[in-house]
C-alpha cells in the first residue's frame, strides 16, 4: 500500500507566524511594503500636521514681512531683518519645503510623499530651527516649546521611520547650533539651562517614544501580513487558493496587457484521483495531493508566476512572459515530475503510478480578450488532454480567434508526450 508523506506535510507548506518579540527591519522588499503600510495608517495625521504647519508658517511670514515693510516696531515672531541674508534664506527654505510637504500630502500622497518626505523634512526642520533660534536666543525664549512641538511632530505626525525622524531632529539641532555660531554670544533672559540641552532632551525623548510606536506598527504589519497570506492559501496543499488565483490572474493580465507580454494559464488535473481515494483512502489521497502540489509549486518561482489549488484535485499555474516553447517545456516537466514521484496507483487504467493531465492556454492579452477567456481555453486544453488518453499535455496557442463573449474559437492543438 502506498503511503506518500514526509516533506510535503501541511505545516511545512504554511508560513510560520511572525516573531513579534524581535522585530527590527524587514528584508528590503518587505520593508518597502511596511513603509507604505505605515504611511497609509498615518495619512490623516500627516495631512493634518503638514497643513497646519504650512498655514501657520505662511501666516507668520506674511505678518512679519508686512510689519517690516510698514516699519512697525512690534514683537512679532520671525521678525525678518533684511540685513541678515542667512535668516531670510532659512525662512524661504523652511516655508517652501513645508508647502511642498503639504502639497505632497494631499496631491501626491501615494506616489510622492514617501519618496520626498525625508529630504524635504530635513531641510524644513533644519531651517525652521535656525529661525526659531533667532527668537530663542533673542526676545522670545518661549519658542523652545515650538521647537519641541516640531520635533515631536517629526517623530509622530510626519510618516517618517524612527531613523529618519532622528536624522530630521538631529538636523534641527544642527540648524540651531549653526544659528548660535552665526549670531554670536547673546543673552537668554529667563533661561538658566542652555537651550541646546532642552532640544537634545526633546530629541532623545521623542526618539524613544517613536521607537516604541514603530515597534507596535511593525508587529501589527507582520501579523496583518501573516493573516492575509494564510487567508490566501489552501489549507491542505499550502498553495494559493482559488480566490487568490483569480485576483492574481486579473493583475497579471493587466500587466501583460500594458507591457504587451504573453501569458500562460495551466490547468493540471490528477488522473483518476477518485479511484485513488477509493483504493487507498482519503488520508493517503491528501498526502498524495500535497506531494503533487509541491511539484507544481516548484514550476512557478518567478515574481509574477503563481501556483494554486484551483479546486478538488485540480491545480493551476500562471506563467508570465515566457516563450511558447518554454511554456510547453514547463508543462511537460510538471507532468513528468509528478510521474517520477512514483506514487503507486493500481486502480488507474493509465499507468501504474499517479499521473496528471495538463491543459495550457498561451495567449497575448488584448482589449478584446479576457482572463476568463484564457481560463476557458486552458480548460479546453485539459479536456483535450483527457480525451487523448490522459497523462498528456495539450497546449492551445495564442493565434486563436475569439468571439465577442471572450470565448476562444478554432483551437489549434499541440499534444506533448503522454
């Protein structure tokens, strides 16, 4: 009696749950996904902060500039002195970059904010700190509170990672020191501890808090990704399930349509699998299906490829941008690899071991064709392979006519070794 088992056990096919106790940085592709996830979670806060900061700075600059232009001697913040080009440059850069951040937060959040937020934040916080220092070391030492607000906002409301936020706040501290050197020794009424010390303490406290928040975000992201991944997998074979297959086929179809690439859809059916279950029992049938699934999964290793359990004993593969001859080779390798497992099947009239029939649709997506039509074509190929005696490959090529309903007509058959 055949008892296939071992390496294709269900636990080995399912990804392990995330280790939520030791999360730091993910590998590069996953890290990029995490940053995008974090930005989406913080989008409303980012927009509120960047908008508030931009409006406030515009009002302050406008009021200060108007006061200087009118010759008013009033204690306004950011009291521009036309004779100080460094201060004017800092105000200009701080306001411009803040406006750019606010614009990105609303108009280009998905495609631009994550890319440009860090360099723009470096510039705006460094220059804002220099401008604040003009007041802190001058008539308004209370501006230390505003500097602290900006530093906490960099950590919690700007959508930056902890490393980026620390760099931004370090740039703010540097901007403060540069202004201190530029302004020379000045009196600080009401301040007994150096202002730089207050800023450094704020930097450390905000960094500690941001690190704790990011750790929670990484744990949430890892758990969410794991749950999503498990929901997209078949519980028995570990392959992607039918729903994930259908969604991936639509995405791959659109990608192939944009890039003018070819797409192959492969349907694989285990020959006389009911007879195998009846002979050995369903537990042995499950074990056999796991081993066959492992073979099928090994045929879809590239980023846009996918192997899935289509239903019952039927498996499926999507192959992106392969030549027709290569697609045929993959299908034939899959057929032979299953046969080479040598899973005894005495109840099969086809062979002494378990075999599969394979139907392949090879198409170039067009606006007139549909993913559903490609599946229909692969199903016709599978039917033809079974009709030809099973344990064979039938490939329907891309040069097929189709009707307005998306059904491919006039199939030209290519049968592989059986």
